[in-house]
RNA sequence: GCGCCUGUAGCUCAGUUGGAUAGAGUACCAGUUUCCGAAACUGGGGGUCACAGGUUCGAUUCCUGUCAGGCGCGCCA
């Protein structure tokens, strides 16, 4: 509809210029907007104001010329000039009512488009270190990433969702060491648990499993384990040195094979937990990509060779540095440490190169806002390797600050003091949690009040939308109970009877859905879909309270039932994209 | 100090890429049910769009500066 109006105006403009009524000039893009206020018609165009300067004419005068030049068509009943020079279009009843037929004909496909057809896009999100269960902070990334993915799918993109598993590096070693120490406790050893170890109860559980599976195979006495180990922080030592020394001791006492067995039990247990948690949260992945696999298959080394070949690496203090300052970063970065180990950054360079080599047209990384300083160096590495950096889009999700009432909740994975995503899900449910997370723009800092989300979950907007859906279902149940049926054909033939202002509001709201979906997809802004659904639900509830659907006048009744069927379909489609259920009853 | 994000009603937030009288939810006040689900609806008060300049027909939106808050600035991941 917008496109048709734009064509009409463009044609009118070129006619006017050809006739000499308007001077030769650069014509800006014609923009058509839906009006906020019904008294301004259905669509508005501001082209006359935009042309005022280049044409050196009064905008209202230009508007008059354009209106006179527009070819008459049957789907427009009225064209007005208003305010400083807006051109307002009012559509015929026929064309606004047609949307209902479109919705019912397309069903669950309504709103989908093909603007992304033929384009593949990879979306990486969450990618939390597998050192503990997901907490509520990860929930926002999970909800955001999965809805962005669904939006892209709905608009025709070929989407590949991926979780990057950081299963290598020091943090994982600390986890393995923590598991081993808890296992030793289970064997009956007594010692002070390192202050920098992972202290969560899940570590105890994994250690218990390890003890059951392997018996005393990894048992060593506390005296042996702690002999000559650097002091921990409470003993005026350094907590980092303390834990690293314990990791070395673990490798030494268990041997490579034994250490890897302990490591694997810890990794597998946590990864399984994360997978299950995300699945239950309605967040699906196409691939779980292992960081270790990059190292073991030599992909990381290859990437480093490529950087060396490009002459962007240099040696200093025994380490290899990437000259990222040459590509806009604020300082150079180490890729190979003086001990010969590659850094996390080196893995990430290799990972991004790998993403590019897989041939995606677009690569989307969804990161927590605390990683923003990381963007310049990743982009720098891609430029250094002659890759098209514009294919990479990094979407930052701002932190959700947790509150319990008015009190801030401190969170730390290490200390084990956090609210897990699973706990949140148990309290408020998948639907409410997802809707709540996606309700705000990603670049908006979010205050997440656990008291509100948990104890007053009925105030959560998701119920408002779901209730609208259940209410429509309820009407149809009533219809059946009264021995009546919905006659879609008859309803569609009598759409002309939908003349109430509430019905007009609903019609234009329904017509907006495909535009909302498209805009939410290309701008990666799921929250506008959430807000749209709330608006649609509000219009429906208002309509419901103002008029009855099951009435004596059969033709009007059927027309109204057909309208609310369309409402139900659009709510279902929207909630499905959000990964939220659309219940028949609540 | 430098970089990224943010500042809109008491609170939580939208604001259709620069448009017409800045909107929701919540809280507060007053109402609506012999009738399809009251998890709903109707009405009301509540604003210097942080502040100051600039760009233009027009700025909450774009630019500059100031102030305030969050986050980041490792041979951690």
C-alpha cells in the first residue's frame, strides 16, 4: 500500500517537472507514514515540505500542485492538504477491509516476507563461559538473540544460530581444579578451599558425580596437594597465583589423561545444563562451536600465520603482538604469550575468520555491553586479513541491573551468589521472562526487579497479550455452546458492515503487522514487536468491551467474528516469533 | 584520563530513522458487570523531553559543549 502511494506521488512529481510547473531539481526520497491521528486520514506524506527549499515555493502551494496531479484511483477516497503542507490520504473501506481476507488466507504465514531471501546470516549469542549455570544476566542475551533470529527467519533470511563454547583457557582450568578439590573433600580430605575457585553448589554436585564414577582414582592427600603451594589471599598471598599453582599441581598429580578426565566431567556437566536450560527457555541453536576445536585443528595457528604473512605482528617482551593500532584500535594486543600459549583473542580472530570462510553474507555477534571495548580489535583483525568488515555487525545488549525491591543484587559467578536463569524461569515462567526481557530496546539499561517479576507476575504485560488471544478463543467456545458456527465466507462478504471506530482502529492496526515485523527484523529491534502486540491487544480489549460479537444481526455478527479471527491470527503469529505461547485458555 | 551506552510523567519505559496537540504501563483519584472471561474497560490529574548553544520550514530525534549515571580500558576469558 505504501509502495503504491509512493509510486503515485513520484509519477505526479515527474509530470509536474516535465510540464514546468515545478523547477528541475533533485527530488528526495518520497516518504509515506501512517498517521498517528485518524483525523489525518490513513497515510501522510511530507514531500511538499521537503521540496519547499529546492523549489523555492510555499509548501502548501506545492502540495496543491501534487494533489491535482495525482492520478485518481479507486482505493483512495480522499486526499487532503493539512497543517504546514502534509498530504493526507484516506483509503477506501474496501481496501482497508481487504487486510482481513489477506490474514485469514495466509494464516500463520501472514506477515512473513522475503526481503532477506537469498541472504545467509549467522547469529552468535549468549556464548557464556561453561564455568557455571546461566544466570539472569544471560537471559537477556538469550531472549534477544533468539527473537532477532526468529525475526530474520520470518523475513526470509537463512539464519544460522550459534553458541561459541569457551572450552579452553584459564577459566576452564580453574573450574576443573575447583571440581577436583571438591572431589578431594568428598574423599574426606580437609583444607581451605581457594578464595578464587568456583564456589557454587553446582561444583559440589559435579564433584559428587566424579566421585561416584571414578571412585578414589584421583584421590591424593591434602598434604601432598598443598605442599609448597603459594599462599592464598586470606593468608596475605595472591589468590591468582594460589589457584594457578593448584592447577599446575592437579596436572602434575593426575597426569595429562587424568586431568583431562576431570576437566571433561566438569565441562560436560555444565554444558549439558546450559543446553537444557536454553532449550527450556525456548532458545534453539543450530550449532555449538567449540573453541578447543579451533586450537586442535590448527585453525588458530593458521590465522596467526596469516597475520604474520600480512606483516601485522611483531615480537616484544617474548610475546607476539598484533598491530591493531594501525587499524583504529587504541593499543596493540597480544596474540601469543611469552609462554607460547595463544590468547583468547587469537582464538577469536580464528573464529571470526572461520565464520567468514563459511560464506555467510552477514555475521551478527550479540555481546554484553561489557565487551564493547573488544569490537575495535576484532574488526581490526578482519581488516588486516583483507576481509569485508561491513559484513560483521556487533549488537550490544546493555546490562540488566538486578533489584530485589529497591535493593541492588550483587552478582558473581565465582562466589556462587547469583540468581540463575532456571530459578527465574521456575518463578515467572518462560513466557513472562522472555517477554519481559525483550520489552526494552537492547541499548537501554534495564532495571530488572525480581520482586516485581516474581511476586507480581500478573502485572507482566505478557498476560495482557495472551489474555486477548484467550478471549477470542473464549468467544468461539461460547459460539459453539450456543449451537452456532462461524461462517467465514459470509463474514468476508459482510466486512463492509464494520463501520464502528473501534473496528476501523483494529483494521489499520492489523495492516501494520507486516511493516512492524520487517522493521523489527532489519533494525534488530524485537521490542517494537512486543509493543505492537500490546497495542493490538489493547485495541481488541477496548473493542470487546464496547461491542458484542454474538448478536441477532447474523451478517454483522459474522463480519465481527471474522475480524476477531484475524486479530487472533496476528497475535498468534507475533507471539510465535517471540517464542511465547498463545494459550486458548488461561 | 580515553572509549561505548543512557538521561522523556512519582516509578519502569516507548516515541515509526527530522513532522501535526510528546505517548503507554504502573502508582494515585473517580466510575463500568441481569449481556461473548473484570487477568478487562472508561474518565481524570501528572512534562522546562538533563542543561546550554547550533543546523532548518520544523528538533525529544542530527551536531558541539556541560552536567549526571552505567559499563569498559589485562600476556583473564
